[in-house]
């Protein structure tokens, strides 16, 4: 029988308990244990059965229980403290206000607001709008920005089904379900106009009426997260389905999602700023290419919008570029969204597209693969991201190098090392991922867990905690993981069709006193979920070793369309079903934030064995490290950057081996050797008090050496100082009546037009001969023809470094030469000198590059003249 009408009955809280609704409405509770304790006290059983979801909890509590709580003076006092603490957190001065507000000690005040676009956000398990690392990173970025007071506004989509829930068939094959999410039952609220109507945005579509979307707001501490939802009355069914699920559908479906995120996201920001009377963003941050169309919408606002300044296209492009940051997350071309050029042309038609009035050919040129080995038939979202952003970065030092190699075709005139893609290594949000017992250990030694400035002091407190206490806490966390894993394992087996009578063995699955290795991530082929299975007999020997046994806790999802990934999961499941070893190796389905919370703290070792260098960053090992876990990983992503030989182990790689199977065999053998000869013996090397002293010292060193580095607060500070503030400075220089933007656009056009005339005609050197010595001074005179340009338009550089046998320069440095003399016909002489500081093969050349104070890099225009 079906209902003829459906509506939500909301709980009515007694006036004394009104702060409960306020606490539930701000997602800070998801990383604030004291607030979680208040909700747990409302009804401990309901708190657990509702999945620790405050909104569901308050909807399930009886009126009688509310009445009891309203008369409980002790509870009301705790509730009042939690409410007061939230108010202080939301309104108090934080790092950003102390350091980057106007009048502070930084060189320039920070932006008034920053828009952060991402297709997914992993804030909490009760708001399942994430699939994996990209979303978790985005969630941690918002949380850390909130803790620091950085004025970020998140922009994303609200998916009706979120990402899928994973279960297993009897045969171990991944199965997906897509539960319907009711926005009224989520910790979000509808953005409303002053008259009470729900705020909406509209996008012109080529195949029917305008697409309408509602705007939902999640409060992530101090940060608002705007989420667009197309399940709106009046939308055709194929419009309603645009926000059906994360990363679902065909190319056209994905393109519609990305138009909604980019174009609709900018319009949602404008509505939010108008309704709430808050500053409009000065800086726009695109987290991966999915939101790239935001740049096109901003061009529309500046060129053809009725209330815009009606700039020309080139000027509008400079305004947008100056204030845009683009972060790429993929180390492989296959991870980039590429759409048929004809499909993009259809949806961004100048007359009947999502951004009417913006020339279609100019949009298509932004995403064109018009470089060597490019495909002229596709529109590349990452390429558009780079072209629409003046500042771009990868997510680890190694990934920055990989990205410069992947995208150097956009700057073909420059060496790979000079491609203007930097790097800021990811971080993780400690209050979300660090067990409260670990935080309490440091706090017991005087550290301030709520501090937002001096993080080193917090981690230094680790040295003062007795080793026995460190080890006792780790056992508590391991035991918690064991109990959680048993519960999940039993639930999984029942879904697979097992009777409870068959599952007695689960009561002894895993052991809180056995070395526990965790491995949890997407089941993408390059992450090599099954590398540990290459030699199953040797793995079994490690699991069942009578003196130094190990146990494995494994989790991960495969994309619904990835049968190869599903096969990897099935192989692991079948191995873990083996009665001989099933008490020592478990696969836990439906990996999400709720599972991760006990998993990271409970593991002694975190395993990561991707194909190097395909792990862009990989933050799961960071979360383990913050809980005293030791990393056992291939030197890839962040581990390549921060492994120091004492904070874990590096798995040797067979990078030069082309045979895939042989390479995997070699690396698996190296992994087994490390576990057998180094990892397990150290874990079981106990002193007379039962404490593995050497292991505990490695835990201390891990916390001290990695703790301050892997924090999301460090990451957000880096973004703020290295990217957001410089972007705001450039944007302000261009946006004041747009005179600066017009001048920059005209200057770029003039330089590009004149560049064919620029050349280095002749270079003279003196001071050293062919047999130079360290300490010698090389003097250089470069005679340069600039055509119609002036010396102020260029830099003439001496590029020097180590010379290979083929005269290729490596480890190069540059020295700016000084204009010394002017000749007729646009010819100039530039002089400089250089002291030879090192022995060995040395080489140099001279080149000319554009110069303008509003460029982020001399490579920005992609032109150079070399001797």
C-alpha cells in the first residue's frame, strides 16, 4: 500500500533543550567529541542505532525522554557549556583574523572570501556526498579552514543517492545499492529568500526549458557549504536525474553535472551573498577539473550579463584567471574528464547554451588539446582548468613533478621543470581522524588540543608520555577496531546468506594483541589491492607465524562500472573466506567515514603499495600516522616526500622492470621480506614490562616528524599564503575599475604579436676559458633584438647548470641580465656576471622571456626566445 501524501514530522524540543537543535545543525559536532558526548547522553542506545546522527537521534527520542532531560539540571549545564563553546568557536578570533586581516603583520590582507568548488565533500558519514580521497580531502579542507578562520565557502552538488553502499554476494562479488536520501532528514537547510521562498538558480539548456536547482546549506563549523539539487518540481525527469548519484551516468549526464557545479555554483554563490549580505568571493579554487565551467560563467558575468561591466573577452579572461586557483589530483590521463567536443558545443552554444553570449569557439578553445599527441575531437576539463587559472598545483611534491610532465604540452617552449604547476602536499584534519585517547595523552602533558597556531608544541608533548601509557592506549584502540570489525564481518556474512549458527568463528576473528596491518582504499588497479596475495603460501605463513603473527584488515570499493576492480575485491574475499586464515585476514565491505574512524587508530601498520608514481598523494597513511601508526609504503605521493628512514618502512620498487607480473612478484617479495624480517620482529620485541620499546620510539618519532606536516591546517595555511593571498592581490590590481585588466590583456596581445621578432642575436663571454676553475667569474654580454618591445617587457636570463654529454642542461639556475646599451632597430645589449661555484661539466645559454608584475610565472604566456 502506498501513501497518497508524504511529509516530515519534526520533533518539538522543550525550550530548555533548544540548543540541541543548534548543535545538530552545525557539523562541527562531527569532529568535536564533547558535543558528541552530549548527544550520546540524550539516549545512548539511540545514538548508536541511528549511526551517531544527531538529526535522526532527535527525531527518534520520545517526548517523555525530552521532558526528563529538560528537568535534568546536570544535563542542562553540560548542554549550555556545549552551546557556549560552539558560539565561541564560531565568533572568536582565529589564525586568519590574527595574521591576515587588514592591519596585521602579513604583507597583504587575505581575501574577504574564497569559493572552493568540488564535486564531492566528505564531511561525515551522515552526509554521504563523497566517494573517496577527493571528497575526504575537500571535507578536511573545509574543516581546517573553519578551525583557522579562513573565510571559505564550499560549493558542490547534493546527490539524491550519494555514492553507493557496498555489500558482497555469497561468491564475494561487489553489489551496489543506492538508498534515497531525503534532504529533510540530513543536517542541512534550504537557502531561503527574504520572503521565505526557497532560493533557486536557473541554467539555460539546449534541449528544453531552463534547468532549475535549489540551494542547500550545510554549516561546517564557520564554513558554509552550498549544495545544488535538481529534484525540483517542474523540472523534467532528465533534469531531476542530474543530481541522482555521484559519478554515475554517461558522458552527457556527467557534462550536465559539471555545468551545474561550475555555472550553477557561481550563480548559487551570488544568491547566497545577496541573501546573507556577506562578501562575494575574491578567489575561486577549483578542486580538480569537474567545476571548470565556473570560469566560463565568470566570463559571462563580465562580458554580457545585464548588470555586468561589459568587458571584452580577453579582459574578462584576465580578471577571472588572476583570481582562480586550479588543483589537479590525477597522475594519469585516464583520470581526467574529456567530453566530445560536439557535445560541449551543443551545451555551450552562444545563443542557446548554459552561458549565453559567450562565444562558443572561445569556450571550445579553452579545453582544446591543441598540442602534440592531443585529440582534436575532445574537450579536456583539466586543460581548461589550467587555461582559466593563473595558479595551479599538484597535491604532493612528486605529483607536482608528474603533473609538469603530463601537461608540459601547454607550455612546449619550456623545460619540464619550468612548467608553472607547483605543489602543495595534502593534509588531513586531525580532530576528525585522531582518536580522542591519543589527543588526551598529549593534553595530559600540557598540550592545547584546540590551539590553531603552535602545532609543534602539541606533538612535542608526545616525548613526555611514558612508553607504557602509549602502548596501553594503542591496545585499547586495537581492541576497539577488533570489536568493530567482528560486528561488520558478522553483518556482511549474514547479507551473504550465512545463518548465524555458521558464524561462531567470528567471535575469535582478529586478536587485539596481534600486529594489525590496515589497507583501505579504492579498488583501482594501480593501487594493487591484491599485491599482498602474489605468494599466498608465504602470506599464510606470515599470518599464522607462531611467534610473530600478523593480521590484515582490508576494505575498499570498486567503481560500479569497474569489473576489474570488483574482481580484485572478490579475490581478496575468497582468500579471507579460507577457514585456515579467516581469523587473521578480513575484508570489511562499505568502506566509509564511519568505518575509518576506528580503523586508522586501531592499526599498527598502514600498508600502501601503488604503482609508483600513480598515487598523487594518498592521505590514508597520514591518518594512521597521526594515531601512532607506522607506514609501510611504496615511496609515492606524500610518503616519497616525508619518509625519513625512522618513521616507517619503504617498500623497494622495481621501476625499470617492464614485465608487469615480474615487477609485481619482485615488489611483493620485498614486502614479505620487510614484514618478516623487520616489521613483525620489532613489534614483538618486548621489554620486561611487556612494552615493545623500539616500536614505541618509532611511534614517537612518527608523531613528532609527521604530525605537524600532515595536518590539514598546515595545508590550508600553505594554500592561503602561497595561492589565495597572491591571487587576491593580483585580482585587486586588475579589478579596480578593470583598468589593470584591460592593460594586462592589451600587453599580452602586444607581446604575443611582437614575439616572432624577438631573438638573441649574439652572446659574448669573458673571464674564463675552456679550463675554468671554481671561483672564476663568467661575464656575459647578450645582444638581443626585441622588435617593437622594450626592455621593460622582457627578462633576459642567463640559464646555467650542469651540462650532460649531449649539452642538455640540468639542475639549472637563472640570472637576470641588466640592460646596458641601446642600439637602433630595437636592439639592446644586456650584461651580467656569474661566479662558478662547483666543479664538473658546466653549460649555459641565454634566453628572453616576457616580464610583467602581474604574471605568476615567466612561462605564463608560453613564449621564449633562446640563443
